[in-house]
């Protein structure tokens, strides 16, 4: 019966070192987080710029509650779309305008829903999706839900992608990729993708969850870093990571945005996010684009380089830290149980560093995923690296 089966499955997962368990945070998730075992330096958050606890953002959140109430009350297409949402969509479009000849933005409750929308609403039977093997789970789920045919190419393998595109008879071709890969911290080769898209008349969907606010001029992400301005691109950015609050947006040609409002089920059939969130995000976007944003990004870059300067020291003791110019700094361990033990040892030493295991990452590549934030100090990173290299028995 069902409960017997679930009990057995849970036991199997436990035996394989794959059981997942939540840790309860007891206060703000900031540079320091509080767990029931005590205070820990937090290297487990995607709040890359430290905006989740920024006084200006918090003040705007309160103000938004007073102005708009707690909830949107309905789907955006019914009555849930407020002035705050409208203003945020305009502010986002203004921010990413240099990436597109013509651009409009559409807000979503989460990046997961935005990706489902992108992969299911635009393509139909007879079309094809070409997806990097290491794409985020939400893109994989969107791909599975889509009526389009789908092919996966080995991670960043442009020759394999070229062969797939060349042999495809699909009417509409969409290349789908993370901008920054979420468990490795490496970048998609966007210029090469654009070249292929032009040759094969394809569109490129970039999920820039880990790059918006973090990389490129004014934090415009990987397209800005590659100096791309093209209507062949559709950008998905999230607002719960560097922007510090919650939600996501799609930026694209106005026709794409108009069509999403007609056909994207994960946009239409869900309650609009609370307007206060949008009101707070107006401040996040302003900070990201301004002097404070660039100084936070500069500090973050210093931290990233400092972490990377420990590569050979980590390598000497068998821990591999791949090259990464992003706040995602994975320390490869391999074995699932060993990765968990390493994460638990770090927790005892006062560091919150999550162990990431399959199926989030491929079998045999369990790792610690260190996330750096502008809220950290250079000493925080030094302490972490000494803890990682400390001899263990
Ligand atoms: C976090 C993340 C998402 C999902 O965004 P949410 O707003 O958290 O739902 C999508 N894609 C990537 C690459 C992510 O890292």
C-alpha cells in the first residue's frame, strides 16, 4: 500500500545519503543566520547583494502594505494587476532596455512559473526546444510540459547544438539555457548561441536568475556582459535572489509579452503577487542600477576573487573549486554522504554551506555550494576557506 511504499522509498534515499531535510531559520536570512543550533555565517543564500535586509527595501515593503494591502486578491488578468505591478514592469523594462531593440516586461509570482510559461505558451506541436543538459529544474519541467519536441545538448557543447539545429525540421526553434548555471557558477556562451540562432533562425531563452543584479553594467546580467542587444533573445530574471524580495519577470519583444498574457497558463491561472512586493522591488531595482549597486557588485567581485585565490590550496587536499566569476562557488566532493558530512562539520564550525546532491546535480558530483554575498566581509571568506582546508579526522 502507499504508506509502505513511501516508507521504503524514504529508507532507500536515506541509505543513499539522499534524504533532504529543511533547516529552520529563526530570524532574517542575512550575513549571519540563526539556526536552533546557534548563529552561523550564511553561505547558503542567493541574496547576492544583501538587499533582502536593506533598510530602504524594507521601508518600501511596509509602505507598500499600507498603500495596497496584503494581497492582490485575484489573477493579474482579472483584478490583481495594481499600479505597483505596472510601475515595476516599467522600471524593469527601463533597466533592461539596452538588451533589446524593443522591450517590454511581464511580472510573474516566481521564476519557476515564468519558466513554465515561456516553454509552454510560445511553442506548439511541430516546434522544437534545444536545452542545455544542466538547465535549472524549472526549465526541465517546462520542457516536459511543452508540446514542442525537445532535444538536450551536452553542457555548453556548441558543436552538438549545431548538429541538432542542422538536422531539425521544426518550424520554430528555441534554444534554452541558464545564463549562469545554478550549481556550477559557469556562464552560457551567449555570443555563440546568438550566432547559431541567427544561422538557424532560432530564438534564445536565457534564464538569468543568478546574474540579474550581479553581472554586467548596472547588473543587467549575462546579455549585458556579452554586449548582446537582439530581438532573438527572451530574458527571464528572478527577483528573489539579488533583488532580495520575490518574483520574476520576462523581458522580450512586446509581441512575446502580449502573447504570454493571452496564453501563459502559469501567468493567467494564479493569483498576482502581493503589490507590496512590487513596491519594495522598485527600490531594489533603483539600488541595483545606482552607485550603491555598483559598489556592492565591486565588493562582491573582490570576495569572488578572494575565494578563487584558494583554488590550489583546496586542490591540494582533494577539494576541487572550479573557476567561477560568479557568486556561485561550488566545492566538488563527489560522494553524497561525504558532502553531507562536510556540510555538517562546517555547521558545527559556524558556517552554513549546503550540500547539493543528485538529482539536483549529476550522479557522483555532490558538492558544497558556497554562495557569496556583498553582505560578507573579506574575513568571512578567509574564515570559510580556513575551515574548508582545516585538517579533519
Ligand atoms: C531560482 C531559480 C529559478 C526559480 O526562481 P524562483 O523565483 O525561485 O521560483 C529559476 N531558474 C534558475 C536558474 C534559478 O536559479
